[in-house]
């Protein structure tokens, strides 16, 4: 590998890698088509500071061979974690990819994390709260990190995901960090179904959010249900909007005022007659 290439690759960090990756993986699918790899490297080298004429076929081919040598020739899709592992230092690679190691498929767990780190109940995750989240993440994965590096990572994550640049993260921004899967409620269409179908779907929905298995939704279980319900009509919701709708739902459905939503209470709210 030539010295110029070595020098520019030293500038590559998790923040820049993700920006470059998202230029190609616009739907956040987590993979890159093999046929797009050359263009990916051309774009990357220019982002790293090389002039167009310095992005030679030879330099692109060096990077292409470096990456493809680690893949099965039959693989047409190159996974982000595998490409990043070949190009980034270990700590930078971890920062970028932790969200794909344990993707969340339940809004209840997401809301549990949200409530835990929104410590002042402001409806936002501040830079300080994000720092606490990242620190706990490194501890959880048994990785050490210096105070300076943690500060640097906090700034990097805020730059990557704070789309409106207000210095804090809202619900949808934290959801992007944690790689939330598709809204569970999108699997169902309650209107136009038979009564039996609606009952069956309701049982599946309630079981999904009743993570504790108590027969009642409470705490983050209510939050997760509210989040997914709201996002059916408004894809982007704020923490403050969620809190407001949560209050309305509890006022309407929590008939015995115990702070929980029993299965029969939710069924009544949704106009479903349980057998």
C-alpha cells in the first residue's frame, strides 16, 4: 500500500465512515452491494482529502482487494460490520457497530433505555446523558475507555445523530442509534378484518408489549405501545409528544386508575370484544 493511501486512511474514523456508508446505504439496510464497492472507495478517498486525480484506479484496486479478500466470492452483499472491521481501528469499529450487535425488535426495551437515560425527564437525551449511555455501553462490553476518548465519542455520536443540531437527542434520533426494527404494529390491519381475526391479532399485539407477562401493560410497556401507535400516523414523534399521548391513553383506558392498562381495558379502548 502506498504512503499517500496509508496517510489518508489514518484519518478515517467512525463518524466519517458512517457518513460515507450512509451515502450509499440510504435505507440503512446494513449492507453494500459488491458492484458499488469501487464507487464507495472513490467517494471515501475524496472525503478523506484526496483530489479527484489522486483517486487512481490503482489505489481503488488496493482497497477493493483488501476488502474482498475477506469475503466469500459468492457474497454479493457486503455487511457494514465486516467492511468496517477491515478499515477502522478496533475502538472506532466498536463505536460504529455496537448498535448492530444487539438490534432492538421491541419498543418496550427501547423505551426502558430512553427512560433510564432521560434522567431529568425532559423528553430529550442531553450530551451528558448520552455520555452516561456510552460509558455504560463500554462497561457492558468489558471495554476500557479513557475520559478524553469518552468525551470525543460523545461529541462524535451527537454530530452523527443530532439531525436538527439542537445539542440533544430526541426519540427518533436515539432510535437511529439503537437501530430499531420495523414498527410491530405495521404487521396488522385491524380495520376490515373479521371479528375473529381482530381478536387473534389483538392477542398477538398484547403479548408483544406485555413483556413481563403479567397481563397488564405498565411503565415502559405502555411507553412502547404508545410509541408504536403514534408512529402509525406520525412517523417522527418527540419525547414530549409521547408523554402527552401516554397521559391521554392512561386517562382513557386505565379504568381502575392503578397506573396500568389491563388486557380487558385495552381491548375495550380498541373496541374489541374478547371471547
